[in-house]
């Protein structure tokens, strides 16, 4: 991954998260998986079009890990504070 790719990823990620926070009045933690799809799918398509299959697979793997960690944290918070 080059610095240009990293910068593109950050811009898309911050834009997606910012939009989701605005749309959900700050409750975007619950819809983290949806907001993640907003920038992960275009990023994977971008890498596949650039013939960077390894980068696309890496993005997909880390998106899955992030989704699982978010689900675990939401489960912990919701069971401890409800």
C-alpha cells in the first residue's frame, strides 16, 4: 500500500464516519458495520480495478476483524449498562 492509497483510505473512512455520525445523531457505534461497508466496498473495487488483489483481500480481512471487534464491544457495553 502506498501513501496515496493510505491517504485515499483515510479520506473515505473519515467522510463515511462523519456522515454516519451526523445521520444517526452520534449513535453511529451501533451502525458501524453499515458505515464500514460504505467505504470498504468502493475501496475493494478500486483495488481490484488496479489489479491489486492482495490489497483488496487485506482490506476485506481487516474490515472483518474490525466488524467482529465492534460487535464484541457493543455486546459488552449493552449487557453491562442495560
